[in-house]
C-alpha cells in the first residue's frame, strides 16, 4: 500500500491530479472511504490505467489486485471462452459479468464499476484508475 500512496503523491507533484483527488485515493487505499463514481477521464492515456480489485473480509483476509487495462482487455477477449470450457474453471467464471467489464473498457470508463457488500460485511470493489 505504501507504494500506491507514493504513486498518488507523485501524481500530485507532477500535476496529474489535485490534492482533493489525492486525498480521496489515499482514503480508498487505506480502506477509509469507498470510490463513488464512474466518469470519463482523458488525462492519462486509457491504456496506461489499471483495473484494481479490492476484497476485504471481516476476518481480515484482504486481497488487492492491480492489472494493466491493456492486459485485462486482451485476456477478456481470449480467456473467457477458454475458461468456460474447463470444467473446474467454469464454476468460477459463471457468476462474473464479463460483459460489464468489456463494456466499461470499450467506453473507457474510469472509476468504480463494481461495489459489493455481503451480509457479513465482506466487500468487493472493482475500479478502473
């Protein structure tokens, strides 16, 4: 997380984001605040953005995944059909709305695209930044 916060501060120094956006991003990274919107932004080339997946559980099991958007785009185009044909993998991909992710990428959406909170307080966020 320290590396991600350093990247946010570097973006402020380079003038890529303002201090309000930096504060929001740092709060998100620290789990204090959730991303709230999806918007079109062109300040950073879209291919340089990341798909960020954040899973936090009440038991303290946390997962943070950062994937370059170009990699996600390539894998979604090829990997979905392959995964559905593998018996063990199909049970994991059947509930994922791949069309939503593809649509978000094709429309160059930036921001939160998935926000799930379970009854026991586990949370999953998918954000493109």
